[in-house]
């Protein structure tokens, strides 16, 4: 009891001292890269019975760490970079924090769509592949994590290969149960990734049983003792696809079956945390009753061509009947210009009939001769 009381009084006195005098922040902060994966950050002051806290800014409070030493060592992956640098916040407990920007030793090397598939039976040896870019990579790897032997050097890839679409390498000494870091390095840059082991998609067999479809799946042999969750998606009768998750327990999965429909199935698999989240891509589509024709497809395949034929016929009829309106004859401008040049100032010939006035009626005039007796008188 006396010892507990003494500790309590000491804590109160230190707290009062901190409030009165203030707790100094870390000063003289610097860092050094031990290799392309491992970073050590240290500071010179304050020296004394202090506790220190540090965290990477982008991860936030959930990754806050405590240490009694004036340094810490972490392993950083470029795949987790939010920006071009890392920023660490370091503080003396009870005091303000200071920030330290960490720059990579080299620029990043771009690597796309990395996939690492575990050997089907042995579990040792992993086939990693990626989409090739404009640069050639030197790939090496080692166990990742501060609890591992950090003196272990990176193991270079000795079995590279290439194909028209992907390049890759067989990592003979990599194990599925380890956290493995992959280092892609060029002359000008580098990138580091934590290997995410994959397995081949599960094989699916389908059988009709009691008005339902019985789905049976294969189980990966490695890693062993894993709890596997299957994600099964299927479409039927032109309906939207449906997806279901179920945990493998040696029991098949049943799906209601409609005989006049075609069924398409595709599935993937994922292990629990005990197996480091090993997963697979979706496998190839497996079809059942592929000769069946859906009712909706039948209606569409019959009605749609008829409607299109009628529309085309009406369009052609209207175009022929009203072609003079739709596409009137436009005189050739070059012919008009040529005629003007040839005739000069002559009057243009008219193609129509000139105006002719209607003739007026004319009355005939008759002259009678004068008789002779009138002339004698």
C-alpha cells in the first residue's frame, strides 16, 4: 500500500509539473532508411523520464504507437502511400506534436494488377504475375513484419517468365503462411507490396436432384485448416444475377430449378483471418441447361425482326413517294456560271411563255354607195 501511495503521489506531482512548466516537444528529429523497406526515426530531445507517441498521419489515431525510447523503426510499403511522401506525427505524452515528412529513397515504379497464386498442392512456391509496363523490373522478396528477422536479405527472383499479356516469376521459397514483401526495382525507382496470396477458383459441378440444382465445390488443399467462405453468383431466365455467401461444411448448395431456363454460375472463395485472407478470383462461367430458350428471349427474337421489317418497308415507301420533296433537284451552279460567261450581256432565254394580251373584238364597217340622183342635184 505504501508503494502504491508513493506511485500515486509521484504521478500527481509529475502531472502538476507538466501543467506548470509544460512538456517539451521532440526536437532534432531525423530519419534513415535501413533498406528500401525499413525506416528508423529518432530525435535528440527531450531527455528524461518521458513517454513518446508516434503515428503515420494518413492512418490516424487507430495506428498510434507508444515507446519509452527516443526512436522507433517501422516497415513502410509504397502501395500504402496516400501521397508522394509519408508524414509522421511525434509527440511527448502531454505535450504538442511535431511532424516529420519521410521521403522515399527512390521514385515509385508503377506495377499493375499483381496476382500471386499458391501452388495447388505443396503450399511452397508461389507464382506471381503482373501486367508489364514500359520498364523492366528486378523482383526480390523477403518476410515482412517487425517481428520477423530483419537481418534477412531480399531473395532475388531466379525463375522469371513473360507472356504476351503478363510477366511473372516463380518464388520458390515463398510460403503462403508468411507475410511476404515484394520489391520491384528499376534503375530509377522502386515499389514495395505485401503479397496477397491467392488460390485457383473453386471447381463447380452441377447435378439436378429433386427439382433443384445441387452445387458441389472443390476445396483448396493449401493452406490447410482454413475456414473457407464461398461466394456464388448465378443468373436464370434473364433475371438479374443473384449472389449468395456460404461457409463450406462439406454440404452442397441447392438452388431452385426451372426447366425452361438456362442457368449460369460463377464462384469465388475466400479464407478467414487465420489464413491471412487468402482468396481467389471468380472462375469461368459454368452453364446448366444451356439449350433452353427463355420465354422473353423467344418473344424478342420473333417480334423484334418483324417490327424492324415493317419500319424499313414504310421508310422506303415514304422516301420513294416524296423523294421530290425530300431530295429536290438542285441545278448545278457550274452550269449557270458557264452559261453566263458564254452569253455575255445577251438577254437570257426564257424557258416559259411570254405574256400575250387577249385580242379585243373589232366591229366591221360597211360603206353604201351614194345614188346618182343625189349627185345630180
